[in-house]
């Protein structure tokens, strides 16, 4: 479907596909367009190309971006469709489950930001939001310049029991 060797840049071709999905009503106002990770996977493109797709659609006035939440169809003041659990929270829930199962032990480091970024295929800010969420809940604590470690079980949220 994409002409990778033609004169039209791939990001513009993908933006056109998404524009058509918006025009056809497949993606409705307030709804999230595919994430960078989804675009990478679906079209076999790099993260930078996925970002250019979103930028192209923003420049056309079709979408707007909310930091840490995604890119949505329509104008910025348009109510967004109810979202599933935010991606950073899904990642945090996955790490918390691994802690619960004993895969990550108390006073031992969780994987680095870089490892988590690679494992989940997300940007650094998403991992940082996930770790902040885990920290706020009491699952982990961070030692500056050392890493983030699993808290003692008595620090974990009540739902962990």
C-alpha cells in the first residue's frame, strides 16, 4: 500500500491514510488516532516517522496532541472520548504485577528506563510517568543517580494483598 520508493514521503502517505479514516468516520472527533507505537508496528516505520505523521495531521488542523495522553481527532477544546487506562498506567500495572509475583524483589532495582522503553516500545516520558505512578502508589522508590528499587511489601498499596 505504501510506495516507499516514490516521490511522496512515507509519513505523508500514512497521514493521508489516517486523514481518510477521519473523513470516513472510522476515527471520530475526540477519539485518539493510532499511537506512535501502533503506527510503527502497523507500517514498519521508525518512531521519528510516526512523529512526523502526527505533526502533518496537526498542521492540517485535523488532530491535536495532549502530552502524555496521545493525539486526538478534532480541535483542542473538543471533549475527548473516554479512554482506556492510560498507557503509562498499563505499564505501571504490569510492573506492579511482576513485583507482586516476586519477579522483582524488595530492595532490588527494576529494569532501567531504557530497558522498559525497549520492552514496551514507548517513549521515555511514558516510562517516567509509569515509574512516577508506581512511586506514588508505594511500589517503588528512587535513589538519585542509582535507580529505582522495589519497596518493602508493607509499603505496597492495600490492593496488593
